[in-house]
């Protein structure tokens, strides 16, 4: 018998939903913040993602189908109808670049620098021209220099004296068309996007401790199609980057080299693979059934390990290392945290620790939760749980309730542009609230 849906009363907590539209899976998690400040999960669902490649939506119908399956599973478990979701955005269309901006102050020797002046420097860059079809998501202050003292980086210039402020800022941009695809898929699933959040920052909410963020840490979320990076220094996010390689590139390589299906290649990777060749059983041979062939194929575990190591090292870890070095924060990053489905590859922590020469751990997304179902205590759910946590932190700023059964308002065919612009505005608002008082950057 199907579970009967119930309507929440005003006394019950606000229900929030996180929706992760990934390359290999679409995950929906429903929960609420309890009176002790911890988050309770009451429903979750996962469906195969067949319309997304490298974090970009290619087939809208398949993506909508996956969203509906995932949401329905979560809704049935929770006993509540879902109609508003917090959605993640990533993909290879997310870019960042550094800009230098200078402000001259007439009374720099008499009046201290005010926060309003730093805000103005940031706002000045929000309106600069970017590439056609690109949208500035936000501007992240990185480092400041006062007057001609270019040897002294300042974490927070507010309160100092100076006639010349030199600021370096990171501009995060995204493809406006890709953002609108996300909006359309959500709305065509009879859902309303409450907000759209950059995925590595969402994952950071549930995988990184405050102490790690203060000390300096890089989060590497290895998904199916991309690896997303977020660097935190002095407690604040100071750098993000999306690398267009994830776990799928390993699976495809195994399938190509061994001439097998990607489904079999994925099973080989999970059950017999390792990222460190020396850790494999060199005397073990894996039997692979062949379609319509009498003689099964065999592959040595040693050969499989060499394929996996090559892709993980060259395509993922070396690109992450390069991104950290190019960010300028390498010397301030004390630790590395790996999460996402790709973080479950055997011995990837050891290989990453050797590559980065920094203490490394696997990030389990459980920070801020009172308890989690065992199946959700897995790095692959970092983004969806992070979206849920972000939603509980920000649900009060949205007007429409999350718990009624009223059908959400869907944009009409005559208003697609407004829908996309509203979401971009929300992304800007998200970054503005989250990235205040960004710390300095070290060369």
C-alpha cells in the first residue's frame, strides 16, 4: 500500500530539499533542522543520470526523468510532497580569473579605510564586460596591498591608513545558457528552484571542519564527470575551480583498453581496482565474461592498476595540484580533503598524499547531522547533503513555504529570460552572503 502523503502543520519544522544533478546520479535528500541545531534526514532517493556529461546537461528529457525518479523516491520515504529544491551547479562551464583593481583615496593619511570602500571595489568588478554568453556569478576578494608596500599582504584592510589600495579579486563566471538548462529541468519536473549553489562550496559545508578551514584546506570533490576544487584560508573560501575530469574518464579508459562495456569496466574499477600499482595483487587474474564468446577474457590486477593509476594521476591529481599552485595559496593549504564518488577508489588517499605532499583524508559528509542512514555516509552524497544543509541555513530568507502541497509557480513560455535572470541574481546573492571578508592570498 502506498504511503499516504501528509501536510505539515505550522508547528512542525521547515522541510528542506537538496537536489544534486550529477553526471552519474541524481540524488534528492529531504530533511529539517531540529531544535538542537542538528539536521535530521527524513527521505532520500537516487536515480541514474543519463542526460548529463561532464556536469553539463545535454538531454533535458532524460534529466527530467531522472529528477522525477529521484524526487519520487525521496518523497515516498519522507511522506511529503516535494515542490521546492536547493540545486547545485558545477560543470566545465564554471570559470575563474584574477583581476587587479586600484582605489585612490584623497584622505588616506587622515581617515581609515572603511568596509564601504572595499565593497565598492568589489562592486566595480561586478559590471565589467565578460565573454559573450557568460555571466559573472560573483567577485571574491583575494588579497590587498596598501600604498606602495607590495611586500605586505593584508587580510582585512578595513581600519588601516593608506592613500592607495591595490586589490586582487577572483571573478567566478558561468555560462548563462547552462544555468537556464538547470532551471528548465527543475521547473519541467514541477519543482521550483529555491536557490542554486556552487557544488564544491555545498560539499564543503558537510565535509570540512571549522578548524580545517581556519588552518587552510583544499576540498577536492571527485564526481563522475568533473573534479571540483574549493580552497579555504582563514575560515573563508578564497578559490574555486572545476576540472573537467572525474571518475568516468577512468571507467572509459578501462573499457577501451580491455574492450569491454563501461558497465563491466565500472565493476572492475570498484571491486578490483587500486590507484597504487604496488598495492595490487600482481598474481591475481580477473575473469571477464565475453558476450557470445566461449572463452572468457582475463586481465591481471596489475594491468588494471596501471590503467587506473595513469588516469587518476595525470588527469585528476596533477590537474588539482596545478590548480592549487596557480591559485597562489599553496603555502597556506595545510590539508587536503577528498570527497565525491571518486574518493572511494582504493588507495586514492595515499596517492593524493604523495602527490600533494600534504596530510590527506577522505571526507565523509556528516558534519552538522544528528544521524544519517548508513547508505548516506558515503562521499558520493557530499553535494546533495551539502545542498540540504545550505537550505536549512538559508530557508528563512525565502518567502514561499517548503512544506505545503501548493503547486509551485512555473515560468510561462513567454518568460524564460526572466526565470534565468532571477536564478542568476540568487546565485549572486548566495556568494555575496557567503564570501564576505575573504582572507589574503599568498604568492
